[in-house]
C-alpha cells in the first residue's frame, strides 16, 4: 500500500476547507490547533488530552481556545473597518454578541474583554440574559440590545439599566410592547432607547429561512411600524426611537439574500429619516454564517461568501441607499454570534469499541461440528464465497441473498442449528463485502450496492452523548467536522459511524462533512483494545453548549481552556469539571441523601434476614453513596 501522507490526511478530512486557518496536522500525525493562525504557535491536541487525562480529567473532554475568540472578534471588526474605509462610509460599526448563542460565562467574558477596544456589546433575549448583560464588564461605549418578547418587568429592568449608565436599546417586537415602554417612560427621566424590529419582505436561506419574511414570528409590518412612530410622536417620545432592526435567521448561506435584505432595510431607514425620525442605528441582525464543510457553497452546511465580502456588501448597500435618498448614514450594528464562537470549541471523545456493520463480524468465525455435514444452504454460500469475481458479482450476490433467506426459513422450522445459522450469516456478510468491493471498481455503481455499503459500515462506540454535546446534529441534521486526534499519518482502513453511549438509537453521528456531498461514513483507523483512540468533534462553540440536555442523565463534559504563549508553551488557563451523578439526578427531583437512606434500609433488612453479612451491607451502602460523586460518563 502506498504511503499515506500529512497532505493526504488534510485533504481526506477537508481541514484546509473548513478550518479557517485554525487547524492542521503536526509532523507526528497529531491534530493541532493554531489559535492565532501562526504556524509557530500550536497546541498538540493529543498531548493536551494525555496531560489532562493524567490529571484525572477524563474524556469526553470539551476544549476551548480563548485566543480563537479573540481572532474572530478581530476578523469581524477589521473586516468592517476595511469596508468603511474603502467605501467612505460615515457611520461606525458596532458589534454585538447575542448571549443565546453561547451563554457560558467564561465565553461571554472573554468576548467582552477582547472586544472592549471595539465597543463590543451584548444582545439579551430574555430577562435572565438582560440581568447578566447589565452587570458584565463591557466597554462604556457598548450597546445592549434587548430582543424577544417583553413584559412590564423586563422593561422596568431596562429602565434601571439606563439609570446605571448602560446604553440600552429595547427593540419592540410586537405592538403591545410599546404601551409598556410609554407608560414607564412617563415615570422616568432617564430612559432606554427604543428600536423597532422590522418584518422585511426579504427572506433568508438555509435551515432558519422562516426567521425572515412576512410569516416571521417577530417584527412589525409596515403599517405597525408607522403606527408605532405615531404613538411615540404623540407621547413626546419620538426622540427615543434610535434603532431599526431586522433578522433573517441563523447561518444565512447565500450572500444574495443578505444583500436583498440590507437594501430593503436601508430603504425603510431612509424613508423614516425623511419623516423626521432620527434613527441612529441600523441593526442588520445575525445570520453571518460559517463554512462547516469547506465547500464554499450555499448548502446548509456552508456559505458562498467570505467575511470580508459580507462586510463589504452590508456597508456598500447601506451607503448606496443613503446616498440615493440623501440621508445620513447610520451606525451599523451586527449581532453575529455563530461566526464569533463556533470555531473556539471542540469535543474530544474516546472510542470504546469497534463493531462491524449489521453482522458485527467481518467473516465466518467457526464451522459446524466436523462430523456433521453442512446443510445445502451452507454449501451454496461457501461456493458463492469462493467463486465471486468482478465479472459475476452481481449474479452471485443475488444468489447469496436468496440463500440467506433460505437459511432463515430453515432455522425458523428447526432444520438447522444455532451454530449453523451463525456460520451462514457470517458467510453472507463476507460475500456482501466482496460484492461491494467489486461494485466500486465499476464505472457506475448500482444503487443497491451503494445502499449495501452503508449497511456494512462499522460502528464506533464513543464515550459521549449526542444529545448533550451536539444536539443540533440530532435535531437539525447539522454537520460538524470530525477528525481523529492522532494516527493521521496512518491510512484509515475503516469506514464507520459514531454511536454514543445513550440508550437511544438516535444517539449516532451518521452524516459527515465532504466537499462534494454528505458522507454517510467517516474514514477511521482500526480500534486497538487497550490503546486510546481519540476523535475530535469540531466547530461546536455555537449553540451546542446551551442547547444540550440531560438525556439518560448524562451531564456536561469535563472542560479545559487552553492557550499558547509567545514562547510556544501551552497553558491550561481554566479547568471546569463536568457534572457528577449527584448533580444530574438532582435536576429531576431526586435527593441523593434520601436515596442513600433508602438503600441503607434495604441493606439493613437483608442483614437481618441473614442474606448479607453486616460488613457486606456496609460496603454496598458505602459504594452506593460514593457513586453519586462519579463522572456521569464511562471511565
């Protein structure tokens, strides 16, 4: 077999396509992260995981790279700065991070720290998020935008934030909300600003397309927009209306949709300006996507534009409309969350076992008893197995299917033994594997053999929960890159899917990124019992942290934040241990102390009955109590 090189592995897993310069393969075949995109500053993931495991921080292990957050903030803000300079735009760019994209305190704090010089603000879509946003250490020049449905208490909190000196813009989503604002404004001299979310005719693209357009859940139509302006004018509060906002949805895949929406929103802004409404901010919402599969297309897992192209189109189209209408250019607010945080996190999981496809074996393990003659059906399968060639594989495979069905029929009426059935099943699957190999040498591969290949894929059992760590894969078929952490100079000889340890058949990763298509299996290395085999699930920093659930009571994973210094040394900035069993059972109303008491009573009863010795009973209770402090995953 020819050599398998670093370049081969890079191309096979598409790292240069979706990696945005942050990921690569080291000279020893280990996956590396370059958090500043500098080749001299690398984090060897295998070495980092080995070190953390040795310090009793086992997998599954969530790794965060704070320097990647800084790089993404810099990219976003410098891209808009270049566009503003190129087109002579007279307004400012004001970045805002939506807390809902990743509510983790360490992530939000790091974004505010690195975005301080750019005036990075926050978007709050609920009262809890608003309470957090008010207190966090953000730039005094930053904005807090308040989206989502609001009650009077929400508005009251926003008014208090304004009194504390925060720049708050409360975005009106529905007409009934405006009455709350007007009533409170009459009671307070210091008020938050008002924004109107505009329901555009333009729609987004991709999985979240329905977030835009006339059927959107949020926003004011044109008539409601005009009525809102009239209500504020009548209340003497029109000077508080400072923002128009729109949102097409998350992960907009087509730049054409963005340009159309920006033009429409800019026109609405310009017409309102001519009506005497001094709007200061035009909020283009979120939707700035990332390329999960590296294809640079408008597929759901990609985008057909770059960050700089996005910034250029937003700035240019707003300026063009404003020049046409002869109105001042607004400050541009963006709520780009996914693009800021998706790259900064990966989950490292360990493979526990490798299972064959449907049969669980690669071929027959044993024959029937030597003194017992083979049934005819076994002889037929043995003949097919020994005589299949590239010229006759179709015919003989079909014969094998017929013989397999006969095998099951004979077993069901008691004419063959369990051992004979097992031998025949394994023969059939070895024949199927041969048929697939022959089919793939043909110019055209028939659908039945493509389907057969999927059936034959290996299953790699991995120590994690899909529902906790990557719920979007289960719920939305979102694609995430998956790459072995090590052995990348070794040619992968398996094709398999990843199954988690939950008691749920949906707990499987069976779709993988590919430049031309969606792969049904991933190229992997043979599992070697007793040797760790680590896989990394990448680009999971957006939404996955906050949307995971406790299915089967599996909790959050162990977590470590890694940075690399100027001298190239890797430092563990922070460690946060994942949930222990005590914590996950408590969420659902179980009191560990009460459970322990019940087990104590059971043990005492067994001791009195003479079924247990007193020492054994105490040991059972001791082990039961200690189990509540264990990691929820397998160790």
